[in-house]
């Protein structure tokens, strides 16, 4: 049987073989990401190509690229025929830009220096309990916008799908003023406003994060119903909303700062207002979950944490909110949930 790790000579059911595959993970991440970054799959287009042809198309060194292509075969991205021509597998095709559900941007984004280097500091983080610095991470991306774009495009695919689900699952038509806190480009707010025709929207985030929002909202015919406000949610958030939305934000921060964000919404909200928190939830039981991997990445990447429903409920209560109900969303990628809360 062909070995698929650096640790040869082990049977497929040997625990050492499985452990070897785990150790190979550090190589797998970069092999997959570099194949995607160079655009190799985009130059294959259903046609088998030699390493030399692909090197010419991508501007890479032929020998080094050939070695990378063989490594990509180990992880199931490519096959090679007797003539030395490489072809994409079904999995490899997911790295093409034009493939529906393409993962190219997300794969490269998760291998950019801030996240890749953060994982390398895991031992120190575990010893000291001091997680990564959110400001340091985003400072890097501000200095290297070309790297930030990979992650932003990848995350936008997730946000777009999630936004459609949220808008379909939650009836916001009875609200007058909806404030999206940390709403970025405005994808989620736009989806909600399309189903809440009488509501006005407020999109709130840091100025650099809002750069694409005017275009997106204008294209959706929502510019006249939406106010764009720049600022930090640690200082204050726009006042007077009867629905505040915090999506994919709280897990980036430790408990103290996450509670501060919720408190700012409480201070700004109308009496009896509603807060909608959208987060993936950690399981409460003893079972293993991919969420535990994301929790470690959040710890080293920005000093935040993933939370259980009970942990979020405790934060919400400390900031003046009562959890009214929990609404499950898609479970196929991450266990997304909406927590609908009432201001007390």
C-alpha cells in the first residue's frame, strides 16, 4: 500500500500511521495554500498539464513547482499520468476560482502569515495563558492589504451564505431601526433589510472595514435606507435601535471585552430592545468537535474564544440581557446559532 505520510512502513490501521498523518498537517496546509495561491488549478481547466507548462503559466520555477505538484498528489489534489501530465481531482477543483463553492480564497487566507505564525506560538500561549493580539493581527493585514484580501474574500463566502440563512430564519420585519455592530461590508444587514422593508439600517464598524459598504448597499438598492457610521464598539455604538445585531464578533475577544461590546449595545438600545447574537457554539458534552480546533485558532490568533450557549448566556446576563431563545442555523460547516436576547 502506498504510504501517504513522512512516516513510512506503518500499516493503515496502525496508530503511528494516523499520528504521522497528523504531523504532516503542517506541510499539508502550505502545499494546498501555495498550489491555490499560484493559481495552478486555474491553469488546468479540465486539461492535464506538465510541470513545465504550469511553471510557464504561473511564473514559477519548473523544478520546484514539479516537486510541489508531486507533494500535492499525496494530499489528493492532483493525479499524474505516465506522460508526466498532472490533472485535478474533484477535491483539487475546489481550488479553482470559477468552481461553485470554491475554497481558494479561504485556503490561502488561513495560511497567511498572521494565522500561520500564530499557530507556531501555541506552546507559549498554552504555558502563559496569554493569547494572540487582535490588534497585532489586523495591523499586519492593514500593512499588507493583498494578504488581507485573501482572507476577506474567503470569509465573505461564509458570510454571504450565513446572511441568507439568518434573514430567512429570523423575522425582522417588525423592527424600525436595525443596527449591525461590526457589520463590515454590510452583507448581513443588506440581507435582513431586504426582508424588513419598513426598517432603516445602521451599519457600524471601523472606517477601513466599511470601505466597500457604500457600493454593496447601493447595488442592493438599500443606500437610502442605510446609514454608515464609523467607530469602535468599545467606545460607543449608534443609539436608538430597537434591534442590534452582533454577528461573528464576540468570539474574537476575551470575556471582558466581549462583555463590553454587549454593554455598549445595551446602553444604546431603546428600552425593551432586542439583541441578536450570531456565533458558532461549542458543544457542552464530552464529544470531540471541530469547534475545539477553531477555539485554539481563536486563542492564538486574536486572544478570543469560542463559547458554549451557557457561556454566552452568562456574558449576556452580565451586560443586561435575557436570552429569549436559541435558533439553530446551518450545521454542515460550523454549528451556527442565533441567540435572541431581550434588554432588561
